[in-house]
């Protein structure tokens, strides 16, 4: 095997490793963005606490009510958002 051929094989191997690493980083980033706990501001948390002593985001009625009153959403957008988050 010539040294040029060995260099090509090493280059292909390194390229494959970099591609795999890039895909791994992309997947990790996407999974980190899909956290189960929504991010609320302090003001939104205070509003939720006024509405419900024990807020359960999985209850569709509670989720929609909080979305409309604390996040300024409409019935349609809040119902859709809550359903996508798994509220039933």
C-alpha cells in the first residue's frame, strides 16, 4: 500500500469520525431543548400560583386557563399548545 493511499484512508476515517461527532452533538442539543419542564418567568409563576395551589400542566383545563390568563394566549392557540405538551 502506498503512503498516498494510507493518507486517503486516514483522511476518510477522520472525516467519518467528525461527521459522527457532529451528528451526536446535534442530537444532544435537540434533546436538551426538549425538556419536560416548561420555562416560566417569575411573573408567570406568580400568576400560576394565584390561579392554582397545585397546578397540573397535564390537566387540559388548567393548562388552557393558565396559558390564556398568564401567557396572554387565545383559546385556540392555548388548546393546541397544551395538547402538544401532552395535556388531556
